[in-house]
C-alpha cells in the first residue's frame, strides 16, 4: 500500500475553515440590494475607552487607545461607512460629543456585564439609548440578567460581540453558559475583525445551530423566558459584523450592511442614524469584511506598544503593589513599566517607535532620515517606508506587507545583536565564547542582586557578571534589543489574546461537533544531523514517524539541510560555536518563522528535546499559542558537570536550579530511566510526579544486508577467535572512557590476547589513544559500519555513568552483542544481568565480567540469543504508541502496517 505522507503539519484544517467562512460571506453578500443598504462598523473605539478591562492595563494606567474621535470618524468615512457609531467601554462620551457638534451618530457603547454564576464578564454592544438610560445601564451591568431585561423593556437593541472571547477568573467555563446566551441574545457578532478564523467559524456554526427547538429546550432547562430578553425563538438569529478597531487602522473595513427599504428616498427626510437603529431593531443585517487571523491584531498591538513606549508614565510602585491582581501580575507590570520607562531614556529608540506608529498610519519617515541613519539601521527605515507606502497606495496588501516587514526587521535586528555580542565578548579581556571553559561559563551564570553592581560594575572580580559593565554593553545593544523585544512582544501578545481561552474553544468545538482543531505536535530540537547520541536517537524517532506517518513533525534550524516529509528546516539568524564543549555549532533560529509554521501547520502542542535555543522557542510558542509543551530529557547535565568539570557543590546547585526552573515551565517531562524519574520527582528537583513520564528509545530493524566485520582486517595479527571488546560513544571524559585502560589491563591478566576496538570521536580521542596505544580507534562510524562491528566483534563494554539511556547498548543487543555496563541509570533499565549482559559496580567488577564472558564459551551462545530477545522488547510500535498517548495524541490504526513513500 502506498500512503502519501503529510510532513508539513495539517494545512487542511485552516483551508477548510477558510472555505466555510468564504461560503458564508458569499451568501451574505447576496442577501440585500446594496442600493438599499447602509454600511456601519458596529464595533470600534477611540480615546474615551480609557479604562481597559485587561488587568495589566488598569495597573499601568493605560487607556485602550489614544485614537482621537475626529480621526476615527474620518477613517470610517474613508472606508465607506454611511453611519457612524463609537462603542467605547462603559461610556458613550464620544457619541454625545459628536452629537453636540452636529454630527449624525448612532449612540453606542460596549458595556462590560457581570455573569454572577460563572464569575465572568462579557461585553454587550448596546445602541440607541439616552443619557439617562446610559446611567441606568451602567448600574445594571453588575448583573447581566438585569441589564438585558432593562434593554428589552425599553427596546434598546444589543449585540453579543465575540461570543467565544470572554473575560473570566474562572479557568474552566461551564459550556451551559452558551445555552443561556442562546436564550438571552438575538443578535450575535459573527464577524469580528480582530478575531481569528477558527473562532469566527465556530461562532457562525454555533449561531446557525440555534434552531427554535434548541432555543426552547435551553430556555426550559435553565428556567429562562426568552421574551424577557426581547428574543423570539421562532426568529432566526441575526449575525452582525464589526472591526473591533482601537487604532484607526482597520475601522470600517469590517462591519454590517443594514437593509432599509426605499433607503434613498427616506434619507431625504430621516437621519441615517435613525434608519440604522430601525434596521438594527428589525434584524435586517448582513456582515461584510474579512478576519485577519492573528495578523490584524498583531499590527494593532504593535501600534499600541509603539505608543505605550512613548506615552507611558510611571504608574508608581505603591499603585502596583496595592492594586488587585496576583503577585505574578504585579511583577509583570513592574517589569513592563521599567522596560518602557528605560526605553524612554534612549532617544533613538523613542524616535523609531514614533516612526513605527507613523508608518502604520501611512506616513513615511522623512526622506533625508535614511541618509542620516547609521549603516546598520538603514534597513529598518526601508521597511518602514514599505509599510507606509502599502498603507497609502496598496491597502489590500497592507496586512501582509506589515507582517512580512515585522519578520524581516526582527531577523535583521537579531543578527545585529549577535554581531555586537560577539564584538563585546572579543573586546572584553580579549576573550571570545570559545575561550571560556565550561566551569567559567557556569560560574558566570549569575546576576548580582545589587543593581548598581549590575548596571555600573563595581570594579571587583566576582564569580558573576558584575565584572562586566552592562551599561556599556547595553549602550550598543539597547536599540536593537528593545525594538526586537517589542516586535516579538506584539506578536506573542496578539496570538495569546486570541488563544488564551484555547481550552474553551476545544471543548466548544467538541460539543458543537464541528471545526475541532487538528491534533498534531511540532518537535523542536537543536540537534538532529550532528555526530552525537542524541542525534542518533532522534533520527531513529523521525524515521519511525515517517514510516508510520504519525501526527508529529520535527523542526530544526540548519543552514544546509533540506526539508523532507515530517521535517521542517528554518535558516539560522546567528550561530554559537560550541566546539570547546562538544562537536556542534548551536544555531539560533528565526522564532517568527517557527511561529508561522506552527500556526499554518495546525499544530496544537510542542515537544522539545534540547536545552538550547529551541527550549526558549518552545516556551515562546507555549505562551504565544497557549498550548501544552513537553520536554524530552536526553542528557543529565548535573552528571555531565560532575564528571566533566571541577565545579564545586554550590556551583553545581546553581545549574540544578536553572534546570529545575526550565523543566517546571513544561507541562510534561519525558525521561528514559527510572532513576532519573525518581530524581526529578525527589526533593532536589521537586517536579510533580504526574508531569514526569517514563519512555524509552526503540530499536531499529536490523539490516540483513550488512556483513559482520572481520577481526583480522581491523586488528593486526588478530583472527576469528581473538577476544575483542567494542565500544561506540563520544570520546569525552564524562563517558567514562578513561576507565578503559585499567579495565583492559586487569582483564588481560586472565585473557592476555584481549583486544579493544573503539568507534567515535570527541575531544578526548588523542588522550585516550595515548593511554591505550594498542587500541584500534576508528573515528566516527556510519550506522552501517556500526552494525557490521556489532555483528563481527564479541562484547560491548560501556563504562559511562552519565548516559540517561544508552542507545548504543540497545544497538549492540539488537545485533546479538552482549554488553557489560555499570549498574546505573539507563543501562540497568536495558541489560538483564547475567542474561543479555552484565551490570557491575566498578572497574574490578567490569574486568571480572569480561573474563567470565570469554571464559564460558558455551554460555556465550545463549547470551547472544538473550541479547536479541531483550532488544526485541524495545520495539517502536508500543513505545511510540505510549509516547503519543502521553502527548494526548492518537496512534493511527494503520500505523503498524508498512508504509511506502509515494
């Protein structure tokens, strides 16, 4: 059977949503004669939305927008609105002010109403009320039932905006809420310009499912009378549209067509606002416009943050401390306030933020600015010019242009940051990263608590970063770091806003029986094509994912790799040379590109395998998309620094605390042995037991075409009967390889003809050859070469106490080569002592096991067969099945069958 493999996520999920949405909008376009329709944006804000619902905005004393009423009205008219309304939060000041100036306006407001039994707030768009009624509505909004009953009594039309976006302190909203909303509202905002496609289509399908029978059923269940709320169950629900604009960029581009018979004639004697109110009361409405996924909201937040940077005033420490909110909220606001207030000290940065705001409004930077700008920043000015030009002359391309420019700006600035960090390191005492030992880097992973020491330096040599003058270092980094932080922050925040209630969306889609989000994991790793054990195990996992077409795709950052099924490649924006610490160059990925891949690929969870840049990317995606994230722990770094460095206990504890902080940020941590699981859940790491998941690597099928290696071709003077040990690993001290000389010396006292073959490369290779001059060092071997060695040699010796699993042990057993290893961590979960190999405590025990193995010729045959049988228990199917279950994914039923790539 031939199966076409996916390999690049599930783009069909969003394609299907788009097709559904486009069909609905095409139907709405045909409903009314445009000549008899008014156009209105039912949902937009200006500077009188000055008390935000978001807690952080209130703590920091930030309005939702600084947009002037006059500018909003101008944009609405430019974009075709024939009726104007302004729906600020909990006040209609802008509407009253416009009326006082003689402007025809439909009075509107977005009231925040409390739903008592669910401990949440919902917004209600409300129109056509008087000043006196506004005061009463503000009193009654403390209870949504009282509010809606009052509005119905006085025929004040209301709309429920963005029904799936709620303000709640309740993390698990009862879906019965939506049964009540179906009874209490007749008009629903099915098209909100700032929501994403998934929420919009879910909302539309839910509204269309609300039949008269369903509404009566819900009314009876919750003992509600729909007529008290002005709802007639026999009338179809009304769908409206609005831009939800706060910046003046998108106002009027999404909205509603209001059908008014004989419109042109009636406009001669009646105000457009009165006709709009009539159509609104009658439900003669059809939405128009498009949703912009997270892109529109990203632009809006970038514009907002740019203004925050220039307009934020010090909120005051006491205000932050005494305000309602969690400790995390207060700490976050303190950090944000200090970040933006620090920015205001940098004139270049402030000017650039003002240029961003101007460009988003269609105003180009001054012509001579590009020539004044430093070489490193000319690129930034060019991007702003692109944005402004698109806003003014190509509005249909504006959203894509801005988001493309944000990505290019972000990458340019990150490359500049990396360049300047290298320069600063080289300048600091003439050193670069590769000149620092592991011990020195670990000791410098500390920040002084005294702020003067941090920013000014104290002139004293300490085991932290205080001997580096950060003020001097930040002077060259301040502009690119601050700008890139805001760019990343706006992207993260815009998507987080859309998906902060992802759990609700998932449960809602499940109950609705439509538009369930695709369930697929994106697997991030810093190493896949390198020469190390982690790469080998991950390559094996990827191969199995390809073979069975599992709902997981890998993503790596690599300058030369080529994409293939189930493997995404992103180009690095910078690299870090790690050759002093391992044979690898750490690539810094383009986080914006990875976020795009995650979004478009329909992924809904993350796995990460390495503690490098990809771990930070995983946490960024976790926060951005509000998805579960998992860490697959390959390396015990505490063991590594214990065996490979001279760090003392205090310095090792510093690393342990960093690891604990990192692992605690993930929803689950996969481990490869029971000892590691117990350590992570013990007093040192204190991870919850339910978060630590035991897994294993699986065996790869033996290649029957590989022939056993001939001892005589590897070892001078050897023959088929010569006893030969074999080891394959990275040649570094933490692997225990310097136990080998003494192990072999002691074993040769009883087996004098014993020889050893060593495969692998690493920093200790030359030293090991010097210590064992008669050993055969082969260097790095391909999988086929290793298989030949496993088949042709006798006993695998593994003196590492560092490995969390030991893939090479499993490979040896698969090919019928028994193994001897220390009784610790990974090996004791693989080897059955005395059957498939030996588990020993020390060098002497290992030498004795080797002697016993070669001294018992009859027992060796049985141990070879036992090794193969033990390896057979590490089959891919059950291990990968459980892995998917732990990730919350389903293992495809056809996955056990052989799959041929088309």
